[in-house]
C-alpha cells in the first residue's frame, strides 16, 4: 500500500495522479466493507476526529461522520452556529481548544476560501477540507470521479460537462482539477453570468447551449443553483433558468446516446433536473452518496496513517 504525497486534504490542486489512484484503490476496499453485514473495521480505534462545521451541511457532515464511525474512530461534532465563535472567538482559538482535547484530525467546512490552508499552518493536526467558501470541496470531486470510473470503466478520455452555477461552486472547481488530472475532457455550461471570466485558463471549454453540451458529453454533472451565495440576481427568474438549463426526461430521451446524470445534492427538483431524470436509470445520484462514504473512509484512513 502506498502513501499520500500530502499530510492534509486541502484541495484537489495539491494532489497528484498517484494520490487519486491510491484513494480510489483504498475506497474499493472500504466499499466492500460497507456492503458487509458487519460494516465496521477497528482500523482507527486510537484516532480522534473533530468535525467542525462553520456552515450548515447535512449530507457532507453525515457522510464524514458515518465514514469515521465505520473506521471505529472517536468522533467529536462541533457546530459553530451554536458555539463561542458567535461570541467572537477566532478560528485558531476555537480549533486549539478542540485540539487540547487531544484530537488527531479536523474535518472542517468554512465559508471563507483558504480557511483549511490557514489552519494547517497553525495547528498540529491533519486537516480535511469539507468545503471552503466557493473555493474547493475535494472529497465531493473525488467521489464524483470515482462514480464516473465505476459507471464508465475509466475517467481518462471521457467528456464531462458541468452544468449550472459554476461561479459560486466549490464542487465545480474541485471537479475541474480532478477530472483534468485524470485526463478527462471538461466543459462548463450555464448562463454567461454564472461562468467565471477566467475559466478558460483552467483548460476547460465553455458551452452556453445545454442541448449541444449534452450531445457532446458522456457525463453531465448538474449543479444546484446556489441562491444563498448570490448577493445579486444572476438570471431573470428560476423558471427561465429551468427552461434553458434544466434537464427533463424529454430532453434526455432526445439525445443520440445515453449519458450519465450526476448531481452533488441537495437537488432542487424541477429546477436543475426533474424528478423523472433524478430517479431514472441514467442517474447515479444514489451511487454518489454511497461512494461518498467509501471515499471519505479512504481519505481519513490514508491521512491517519501519516499521523506520527
């Protein structure tokens, strides 16, 4: 078994191809574990992990917690919304207080880009970035690529389009890094107002016509419109967005080939995709959720093995 080239998972841009391969191979092993009748392994019995979420999250938090418990780690959950952070305590103070409880690893979601990087320089624990602002969400990108590999055999050479709110999405950025690293062809598709100006410098194509994008791709990753991150209106109405960038069964069936539909969740049913698309045999959304636990187990296990 190899080891990761990094001591923290701060973003996909710090990983290399071998790291991704190692995470996937480790996830294969854990996927087999979570499908057994006894789903736990005693691997991390002496490791304590703190989940620190400064932003609300249901799915990611549950997925990490489940992954940690499947590995038999001790888990502390900390929600900043109910904490002294509200009273003005700094990020370092908060984390150091938690670390004084002898915590080995911190899984953190934070609204500020770069929070995980900042923390990794100031505290003595392995840091896993569970999303930092509109910057990166590395475990989501890993589970997305892993799901593509599982469905299509490999990621290299596949055409993947990421549709929707690219501007506010950490999922989009991490996915672009991960897919490019593995040799996939990537395009983004959405209203011009939701596509960052410098996206071309990341080596991805831009397509504003959804039908053309879907005809080109093997996989469409449909992103949620992030209304909570929008301080101004980026498109006239949700109805108009759906008419131009929503996928329904009729559109899916009109394509010349079968494509794979993905979504990082939570789904706005009837906005990005209709229910009959989300629940169709072309959708791998529930596989993504299952793979999320296996991928997070792999990441935690590999980082824990580097803790001295």
